[in-house]
C-alpha cells in the first residue's frame, strides 16, 4: 500500500527512482523495493528527506507509512497552533493581521461593505480571513509542528 502511494507521488513529481534516492540519501534499489512492496516503509528520517523531493508534506508521508494516526496529527497540529499563537512572534503577527483586515474593512464605504456582504456571508468571510492569517503564519506553524514530531535517525537502508 505504501509502495503504490510512493510510486504515484514520485511519478506525479516527475522524478526517477534514482533522483528520489539521491535526494533521500538512500539507494535506488531501496526505492524500487519500497515501491514493489518488498520492504516496509522507511524511517521518519528517510521520509523527511523524501517529502521535499516529492513535493508533499512530511506529515502526509508519516501518515501513509503508518507512523501517525489522524488523531495524532490533529494533536500535533493543535500543539503547534498553541505554541505559535501563545508566544510573541506568532501572537504579534496574528494581531497585526487582524488589525490590517479590520482597517481594510473600515476603509470601505458603508455601501461597499453592504455590497460585499451581499456577495457572501459572515462565515465565508471568516473562513477567508482565517485562511489568510494561517498562510501568514505557515512557517511558524510548520516549525512548531516539526519540533513536536518524533524522529528516528537509524534507518538509512
């Protein structure tokens, strides 16, 4: 199952087994064995190296390899959110982003505000605002998330 997923990701990324192996610091024979199901999924360390080359989130590979259940992913994400937004840099950016959004809204005429609200609803506006704020915080969230993930350095087949 993991092997077919890895093969699909590699093909979608348009890279050869050899190129993926080089990026991950493992042999192309090992990639071939993984894709054919002859080997169990690699360690989190190797998956981290593969993620960048495949252009996928590290968490996606950890989940596909069976290292993380969905509940664990949610727990790690919540911990990362808490860490980012509880400390100065993340909190300051969040507050600044909210202020900027409110200032842009307040700069609109009442007619323009009504027109824009008529095009959507408050829930949609909130979703867009949250998505933008999270995009601005992305690097902090990823950094906090990876600080909390278990890593194994011992599987370099």
